[in-house]
């Protein structure tokens, strides 16, 4: 299978799994919030509701991040190749291989490690617009671009 397609599919799986997890948390919190009934220990009740509200807000924020990741993935055309680093590029460098998509971290495809990064990450920003034989300096290290696909 094409490496770019495989990486893209793994990114989709990552987003879908995170979405399912957050949706389960939100549903669980909603049920718990609805189940909270007034008890004689009023302060305890209010504290419990406040904690659930905070968890709901946190899950909601995570859901927004996941939505943005899904949108970013939809913007990637895995068939397109470019000599200039852009969203969807695989960038072979002297310090590793990067796939510009969403922030996933390290993925392994066909026994090769790829760093799946967002184009808005610090190294992603440095790589954008570069091409073969260009170099960047990241964390004091010079990184040379060997190939862009």
C-alpha cells in the first residue's frame, strides 16, 4: 500500500478513536450530571456538580480540537505530490521522516518510523515552503531536507 495513504488512514483512525473516547466521556458525564440529586449534604452536591461541569467543559474543548483535526485531514490530497513542502507532504530529512498532517506523533508503516506533525507545530512551520536540499535549524540542530513527496 502507498505509504502516504497508509499514514493518512492511520491519522483518520486516530481522530475517530479520540472522537469516540471523548463522546463516551461526555455521555457519561451528562448521565452523571442528570443523576445528581439534591442531598442533605448540599455542599457536597454542589461540589460534585461543579466537578462534572468542569469535566464537561474539558471534554468539549477536546472535542473541538478533534473537529479541527478532522477538518485539517479533509484538506489533504494524498494523491497530489509537490516538490515544495505543504500539508500532506512526506518530508525525508537527515533527522527523520515527517508527514505534515495533524499532531499524532510517531507512527510506523512498513517498519519505518514517521513523525506525523501539524503544519502549525514549531517544526511544521519551519518545514512549510521548503524543498529538497533546503535546510532548517530546529532546537539548535541543522536538519537537511533530502526528499519531498
